[in-house]
C-alpha cells in the first residue's frame, strides 16, 4: 500500500482520445514509477524520494472515479478531499485544441 502525504486536492488531467488519466497529488520530483497489477486499465504510480505518491496514471479508461483509481493503484489518500479535485484536459489534448 502506498500513501499520499499531501492533503492538497488532486489535479486530474484527462486525455479523452487515449482514455488516459493522470491524478496529480504533488509537484515533487518523480524518483520512481511503479507499475500496478490490474485486471482492467493499465495503472502506474509515480513516487518521490521518500516514497510518497506524486501521481497516478491510468490508461484505457472508458470511465472512472477517483476512488476506483486509488483502489486499483493500491494507494490511500486519507487526508485528501477528493470532492475538491480539479479536472482539466491533458497537455496533449490542450495542444491539439490550440493548433
């Protein structure tokens, strides 16, 4: 089990073309990326040098909930109010709209 150390609500970046989602809990540098086993979508977890969760990436989602992503990633975010998460298009989606 991995833990989110920050209480800051996440920023959720969604790439609707690929079904990709990135749930960012921290702006810390990523020290390591861990792949999680899942029967469905592909899930990876970025962690900082202290082992805290920076973000969770999920691929191949048709639809999702934040609690589902946390569960599939084996991540606990007990201090985070997920109802205050902010959602925005992923960088690649924003670039496609601008050009």
